[in-house]
C-alpha cells in the first residue's frame, strides 16, 4: 500500500491475525477534530459507511468532535455516501462575508456556519437519530469558572489559565474545561469515560444542530454556543479542545474493535496537548484500535506537500478559487486511500499492519 498505512494495538492485531477483519468486528468509529485535514478522509468515509458497513449488523457507535462530529452525523443518514460527499463540497466551498484583506468576524462565521449545520443536519435530526444500527455521540468542550460564559476578557484569560493547567496534567485542565458527550438516547457509549472530567447528555431533534455547532466552535474563530437544551448550562466550544483525536479508554469495551480513520497515525488526547509530545504515544487504552491513516510519503504528493489545513484560509486570503482548487485536488487524490482499504478488506493480511506507537 503506497498511500494508506494501518496501525493496530496488540489486541486488535491478534484478532486480525487469527480471524481477519470484517465489518461485523467493528463496534465503534471515532472521528477526530482537525478542520480541513478531515477532507482527505472523505473518500474513505464514503467507502466505509456507504459500502463496507452498509446493511444489518451489530450496533455501531460513531463518536466525533468538531469536523468529526459533522462527518459522523452524515454517516448516520440513510443516504450516508451522498451526505458525506455533500459535506466535502460544503467544506471546500466555505466563504464568509468579510472586508477585503480582513478575516471574517466570529459573529459572521457562527451565523453562516450555523445555518449550514441546521440545513444539512438539524433539519434531518430525526433521520440521524433513527438509524437502525448507528448511534451518534457528539463531543463538545464545556467551560467552567471563567469559561462558563463567553466574554471579551473572560475568554482569553480563561483559556490562558486552561493552557497553564493542562501543562500540569489533563486532569488539571478539568478545572477549566470538561467534556460533554451528547449521545443517541437509545444506546450509551460502550465504555466508562473515567479518563477525564465528563458529563453525558441526550441528543434530540431539539439540540442536535446546536450540539454539532458547539463541537465545531473553534475559540475566537466562532462564538461559543450557550445553554444547549438537555446539557449542563454554560458555554460550549470545539470538542477538539478536550478531545482532539478522541484518545478514549477504548480497551474497556466488552467486545469488538475500534476502527479509526485518521489523518495521522498518532492519537493526541486534546488540542492543548499538541505541544506535549510525550502525550502523543499510544497507551493501553488503544489496545483494540485499528488506525487507518495516510502515509507521510503520500502526503508529500498532495498540493503544497501537506494536508489541507486551517492556515490555508490565511495563506490564500481572498483568492477563494485557488484554495478551492487545491482542496479539490487533495480530495480527488484521497480516493487512493479508499481504494487501498477496499483492497485490504478483501484480504486483510497482518503483514500490512504496523504497531501503534
């Protein structure tokens, strides 16, 4: 495989070695935050949800933060493949009202992005929450102390304090931020979230679009979402702050594997952990996880030799067609990831799997 790499924890590797990998083995699929980086996973998502996992099977949990929540909500629609293709188109076409040479305001981005989420997902909330097999879990970061409400001075001071606390430990960050998981009320997540301060809430047609908007609300780029019905009161921000790549206690699941399409092979716990490289290593929590990610050599063949990322909004500035052209080319090349995984599912050889590190 030239584009796709497959990494597995010890338990997952043993399972594939003895029994192969089938759609029936998968019980949970996480989806990371990461903004435009998630575009390269779109063809892979369309194959997995539109073909490989299509049809009857065991309950499948889909857990996402930020763009990952958007991806997983689309995967719960009856026309998952078409919805995921539309997601990629919508993401590439993003264009917000702004003064020439200046970035759009958080108010404008929140208003326009919120309308898109409501149109594509909120209006179809009942369909998303009625899928016979798939169960959606949306991760959002809920502010505490100064971050319990958004404010001109509260927010930057609160985030400075959260960054300092997280430098001590992730548990210390829990004094300033907690994860809230909005879940399909039919089936809770199949694990105890005892790794970090957490609360659970139920998704419903009344709060689904707000929960997903909150999960996508990057601080200072979008406004916080306040007082989501069914959840604890207060301000909610991007789920990636507390759960950037969703490094969760998966190994505590009673059965099955975790299949993780990801834009890199390492699973970083929170957005504020990016600078702490020692926190990027695989732990025993990932023993039953299979990570699908692009090889670095393949990434270098993409336009600009990198994955699409949020910095592209600044680097291309007002040249919208140029950014869109580069992102569409990256999306088109990413079909190779889906093609190689499709081939792997026909003959899942352990020789092609590397250990998680």
